C-alpha cells in the first residue's frame, strides 16, 4: 500500500453552530495533533477511541485558540482504517479555520472532497457502492431515501453484485474448461447448461435494473401531474394537498396558464405535484403554450391525477381527456363532492377505467383516501425496501444494463454456436461491468469523478 499523506479538513458545515469538527486521518495524525494540543492527558498516550479534554494552542505564539475535546482513534478500527483524530471545538467558523490552519502548518495536507470515504474504500473497509451510499445518506431528503442508502451502506447491493459475479465466474470456468474437451457431445451439453445458468443470472440483473425506477422516485420524487378540464378544481386540489394557497383559484375557467410545481411528502416519498392549465381548446397564444406544457407534463409524469367536476355531467372534452391518458399510471378523481353531498355525482363513473376517488378540495373530504391510493399505486414496491436491494445511482444502472447486454449476446452466441473465445470475451465484459459497481475493477479517473461530488471532510 502506498504511503498517503496525513490530511485534515473541517467536517461540519461552516457557519455558527454549537460544535464544529476538524478531522484528520493518516499515519501522522496523532503526532501532528500532539504538537498543538495541551491538556491533562497527552493525545499520543490516549487509548484508542477515547476523548482528551484540553486546549488547541499555537506552540509558536502560545496563543490558545479554543477549548476542545479531541477524539483519538487508532488504526485499524476507524472510518478510514488509518489513525484518526477529531477535534471537537466550538462551532464558529473562525475557531475551526484557525485549528485547521494550525494542523496544516504542522504537517497535514488539506483533504480534497470525499477523501476520508475514499480512504475507507482504498483501505478495504467498504467497497465502492458502499462508499457512494455515504453521499446518498448525506443528501437523503426523505425517510425512504435514507433507508435505501443505509441498506446500500450495509452492503445489500454489494452482496447481490458479488454473488452475481461469482456465479458468472463459475460459468466462465465451466465454459473455458469445456474448451479442453475435444469430444463434441460434452461441449454441447456444457453450452446448453451454461446458457441456462447465464439466463438466470441475467434475469436477476434485469430485476435490479427495474428497481432503478423505485430508486429514482425515492431520490428525485414522483412526478405527479394534476390534469383536467378548466375549472374542475386542479389548483384547489394542489393547494389542499400542500395545505397552503399556492396557486391562484378563481371561478373563471382558464385561471392557471402555466404549470406550477411543488413538493409534498407522501409516505416518506417526495411527490412533485404539477398543477397544469386546463385541457381545452386555447383561445390565445398564452393559453396555447399553457396547454402544450400540460401535454408535456402528462408525457413526463410518473403519475397522473385526472380530475373531474362531479357536480356536472361528463362531456366530449372529458371523454377526449380519458382516451388520451395511460390508465396504468392514472388515478381518477371526482371533485366537488360537497356539492352533491349524500347523492351520487352527476358525472358518469362507468366511463372510468378504474374506480375514482371522490373528494372535495373545499372540505378536504377524501384527501386521505387519495393519498393512500397514491402510496399504493406508485410506492407499493418501494415500501418493501428490506427484501431486495434497490439501485439508485445512474452509474450502477448503466453498468448493470451493459452487463445484461453482454449476457444476452452470450446467450444468443451459445445458441448459434459462436466460437468459445468470443463468448468468453463477452462474459468477461459482463464481469468487468459488475466489478466496476463494487470497485473490484476500476480506473483512477472513475474514483476522481465519484469522490468529487462529496462534501469536504466526509
Ligand atoms: N364547491 C366546490 N368548489 C370547488 C371545489 N374545488 C374547486 N372549487 C371551485 O371551482 C372553481 C375552479 O377552481 P380552480 O381550482 O381554479 O380550478 P382549476 O381546475 O385549477 O381551473 P383552471 O386553472 O381554470 O383550469 C373555483 O371557483 C373553486 O372555488 C370543491 O371541492 N367544491
Ligand atoms: Mg388552475
């Protein structure tokens, strides 16, 4: 292992806070700290994973910079697997910066973003997918996103990728052993079995690729378009779900002219609600643009809330709307139930591909049922997070897709009797792609790209 410099960084966000942490990792970490620390106990004599109370003092000027608690953690049982020191100081930016400057003066180098996690990876404590999950944990905006990232840190995705690699390696071994047999019968048998085993492996990879949809909505939110004729209450529904008056509501049809986006939290998953201009023939150019944006919102949506006014009968525009929406990602909602309280809506529910949720954006009746239906439709799979790993990062999805493509070529190649060498080359390419996910196969520039996205001090 190459000898790496000892590096230091401020790990807490800059600004006033109760506590700030200046962190250092590397062979010299404890020695450098001992130059600038004065306390009852000496840091170089501290037992591992203990705290020393004292002051950070500039040894040249004798100036005391801050009263601190220093945690001393000795290799290998640390975040980076190297010796580490964390100076817990007061949370003002000046104290933290002066302490950092002092550590740099005494031999530490400034840590680039993500350096601590990069070392945890390079020193073998975690693999690359686990290291990437650290950034996901830091940026998780909902409970569900945090859970997925935690599962990845604990190694659920890595374990699945490793097991896939091992099985591919076993098949590759068998295939290459097959090369040695001159007896054609044995070779044919091997090829058939190898094909069957590889197609099973490919199926598991495809499942992982499919989980990326769930991963994406967990981290970026579900794009949910509210659509319907003018005046059915789309903006009122947006406001009711947001619990504040965000969009303008009037009795004049065509009030909303541009799309409006807001985020709400449903079952721990962010829902990006998009209020749209009512679907109607446009009378001026602004309305025209508004309606074309509505069509765009529909085509990009993961989920559509299709709204009708239950106090009136359906008309041709409702029918046209119904035929233009994909039923598998649409929830039908009948609004204004306060106007027909206790009676059936005038709107003919038989037209709808699935039973509607009946609500009043005014009285909030039915909103809870609507949220439950949303959770059920889109998050059904996302909520059983514990059972199978979920792919969140685009990088992982791309590598899995390329591995799956290689195996498809292998399956076809085996069937048409393609040469062993070409076949094992494709199998190796699949192995390499999977290995890039966990970092078993990697290039240095890849690491630079990944860790550049991290916070300094992480
Ligand atoms: N009684 C009743 N009126 C409602 C309800 N929801 C909306 N309205 C009224 O219906 C009218 C239209 O509401 P909006 O929310 O502006 O409708 P919209 O679908 O956004 O309309 P456009 O932006 O013009 O397409 C307003 O006068 C609202 O007060 C409801 O649940 N009950
Ligand atoms: Mg509106």
